[in-house]
C-alpha cells in the first residue's frame, strides 16, 4: 500500500458512537479497514449531556476499531450535529479601495470575515460560512469572482450557527478519550459527501439523514450547499411511541420496529400478530402488525412533514430553485419499510435510499455500505481530504524553500510563493477549539 495514510471518522450519535478507519486505495477509492461501535449513553438529541459516559463509549468504539483494523488511532475527524444547529441566509458586501486591481483571495477573506461579525444569540457561534453566489458591481450570479475587476463585491451566504458550549463539550470528550482532533465537520455535510453524486448536487437534491436523536437536512443545488436544518426527532421517538403504545420495554420496541415495522399501515392484514414474552412470568402480549404500523406511520409522517416545511422554506417551489434530483434518505431510520413510498406520497418528490458507496472500494463489506454508517464514511473522507490539502501545501512550501536556497544568483524565474488555501471556518474552529482545550486545564 506504500504511503497511504489512514484517517479516522468519529460519529458521536444519539444511539451509537462509531469509529471508522479508512484510507485511499491505489485506485483513489476509499477502503474501510475497520469499524468499532459502542452504545451511546451520554448523548441526547445529538448533544452531549453526560461527559463521562460519552468518553467511555468513545474509548470502547476506538478500541474496537483498532482491533478490527490493526491500526493505532491517534487523530479523529469528528462530526457535530444536534438540535442546537441552525442556519440562516445573509448578504454582505465590501467596497474595494482600488478597482484597478483584480479581485483576489484577500478580498473574499475580508468579505467572509465581515460575516463573522454578525451578532448571534448568546452562546452561539458561527460554524460555517458558505458563499452562495457573488455580485460584482451589481452583476449577479457570479460563481467565482477572483480575477475580475470591480469596486463593490457582494455575496449571499449560507451561515450555520451552533452553541459553543456543545461543540466544546464534544472536543472535551474526544481529548479526554486520549485522542487528538484532526478536524470538525458538520454531520449533514459529511453524510451528503458519502451518499450523493456530483450530478445530484448539481441538479438539486435534499439529503435527509434520519438518525436516532435528530433528523438532519442538507439541500444542494448547482453543486453548492443551500440550506441545512436539524429537526430534533429521529428513530428514537418512534421506538418510544411503540413502547408507550404497546406497553412493552424499549428493547422489545426497538426489535419490533426493526423486524416488523412498516411505515405503511395498509399492507398489513388484520390477523397478523406478534407475540411478545411478558416480563418475569407475566402473560405474553399480542400486538397486531397493523397497530404497530399505525404508530410508526403517525410519527414518521410528523418527521417528514417537518422536513418538508424546511425544503419549502429553502424555496423548492420556485422554478429556479427546484430540486430536480428530489430526496435522498439515509441514516439508520431510512431502513424502515416502505419509507421511500411514504416520502414520495407526502412530498411529491422523487426519492431514493442513499447508501454510502459513492466513493467506497468495490469489495467493501455490506455492513459498511449500510445507511447506518453514512456519516462515519463521510467523516473518514473529510479527514483524508484534509490530509491531502496539508500535504499539497507542505510540498509547495518545500519546493519553494529549496528553490530559494538554490537560487541566490540573479535568476529571474524564482519559484512562485506557494498559495495557502483559504482556511475554512471549521478549520479555524478546530484550531480555536484545540487552543481552548489545551489552555483549559
């Protein structure tokens, strides 16, 4: 395999914590070397509410992944999600001093940094600032303004905000579990990278990731993320409803949901019955599959309708913003029977189930390609992307340094100074978080 470095994704979910080890194979595809998973006890609706339990679960998942992959895990790319994430649209502009020079990286940085001065609610911080399209001197719909002339540069931004304390808590758990933070990624973005094709992102698509505690939405159009939202319900509320509705314990409710659950009550006959053993010598319970489906149906409809409100908020009903590729469902909750049909029925949009095999090597295990692991696969990809970026920067710097030391004569063609890639806010956030954690002790 040679030099192919590993990357580790750590998905801290409400139901499970997954550590996944992967690397690029020689064909540039992602090869998963090992997975570890642990029950997640200290997380509620995507937010850490018990640090000690979360640290233990992370360590358990990481040890399992180390055993499975034979690799030592030191750094992880971690996802952030949870009910505290919200997003907004914002427009901003800068006036350039000298319109005789072309627009460059620095102008865009200045514009983006200005967005960062937006006043948020107490305790909130901007996580992501994603430029949508630019205007130069009033000319609209410019995808890439670098290299153009103009005095006024403006842009529409998709701004994602979240609670600083929640993000720091995640960082704290990772660090206390003995790991280094390689990077932080927004989970809906990670899932999207794992399951969507570039064509879908261009045509317009809504990714719905139904997790245990939350349902995440990410909308793309023309290759750019346009809208994100987190709905504070997921598969766990369905299990809760079954538990309450059938008076059984949670473990049984979860099994019923997975084995027999359907989101479409019409297909079960009235006489299809499941018998559940009673607790400690009590009589067994008989549950009709029709009732089970009715309970699941009611809850799923509620989740999908909330997601659909967000899709409409983005503006799917305008011709120019239409999502031609429809909806892609992923996450553990996407495995419910007949969900695709139900979503198509409620939204009238084409729907498919998204498996994270878009970038995986062809011989990957079936369990890796399950929608359950979409986020983890996306996080591994993100980690690899970060490593590549760093390597390119380091190589360019080295080439520059060498040419400078060999070039003390008056040669004209001194190598170009390497261009540093613009740091994304998540990179900056990661650095801030690392500093904060290092100085917090």
